C-alpha cells in the first residue's frame, strides 16, 4: 500500500487508474471502516482511502483536540484490508493560507446534526468534493451510521453533476447493539453502559417510545428524518461524548 501526503503525489499515483473506489475517513479504524474497505475492495480495481481529520467540520476545538489518532495502526489495518493507496495529507495541504471556498448543501444540511453542529455539513461537503476532485473515484463509500452525511453527499453529487456512484454500507454494531464509533474509545465503562440506551431506544422504531426510553439522559434529538430510506435518528450526550445513531425505517425496518 502506498501512502501519499500531497495532492500532486496522489494524482500522479492514480493517473493510470480507471476504476477507483474511494473511502473517505478520519482514521481510528474499527469494524465500521473495515466494512467500507471491504465493500470497495469487492468491486473496485483500485481502492483509495483518505485519512484526514477535517478541522473545519469540528465546531468544538476540544472535540477536535481529543479525536483519536493513530496513523501507524490505521495504515496497517488499511493495508491488511487491501487498500491500494492511503491519502493522509496535512491540514495545510487541503486548506492552504487564503482558503475561502465552501460547498453549502442548503436544505439537507439543516435539522438534526446540522442544527447541533453549525457549519458541520458545509465542511463535510467541501472536504468530500475536494477529495473527489483529487482522487477522481467512480464510486464512493459512506456508512449509514452518518445518515444525514449520506444525504448531504447524495444531494451534492446530484446537484453538481458528479459522475460518482454513492454506496451506503449498513451500520456495524457491537454484539450488544452499540454502533461502532471512533468516539466510543472516549467512554468510561459506566458511560459505555449508559450509551446502550440509544440503540435500544431507536430499535423500537417509534419516536415516542424511544424518547421515553431515553428519559433522564441528555438527549439532543430523537426524530424521524425523511431520508432515503427514512430513519429514526437520535443523538445523546453521555458524559462529554456526543453519540449519534439511526435505524432505517423501510423494508419493515429490517435493513
Ligand atoms: P469517520 O472516520 O468517523 O469519518 O467515518 C468514516 C466513514 O465510516 C463514514 O462514512 C462513516 O459513516 C463510516 N462509519 C463510521 N462508523 C460506522 C459504523 N459503525 N458502521 C458503518 N460505517 C461506519
């Protein structure tokens, strides 16, 4: 597996590649990321992963500062999963001095995470478009876990006429139901137990029941979102960690 740091190196390394699958990530790999790598590997000639903790999408500098980072471990995992190229640029490579251009997916970025994290989806859409332009993928892979992110990227692909297929990979969960997340590593054992209330509440697929089950926790929202497919989505704070999750509501709710 090749690791590249600059846009120029990445473009040169991929100049001959015609069938690229891109998995955008922020690192701290867990089984959710592996599912994306495997989906990409199964159908793409060249698999590219990007590893970039995008500072622009963090409203909270403390959240950014403590975001788990371990590039050496991530590179070993990516290589073992058959990733051909890992693009791991420095912040200045993607946001050079004077940077001022942003992609705003206006409506889809509102509500839910968009309301809780102002500017988050503008930063997500922008970094994704930059990565698409650098890597030129035929397919991109995102996790259902971040359902609103999927909607924002889908809308951007349509609105900007990008020739890219969006693939959505089902949420990977711990045996007890907690959705895998890089932020789970920040939970104490007691918080980890409390966090289980979120997937259990969402599993009811009923907003009123879910809210009742989360009574006493610090709930940001529990709402049905009109995505494709519609989801029951929720966000809670457990200690200093904010967790999100959702369950699709179509196909009898068993997707
Ligand atoms: P992140 O590194 O957290 O930005 O996540 C990179 C990609 O992995 C995103 O498309 C996420 O939606 C996806 N992802 C994160 N957690 C999971 C999970 N538990 N199951 C499936 N995909 C996930």
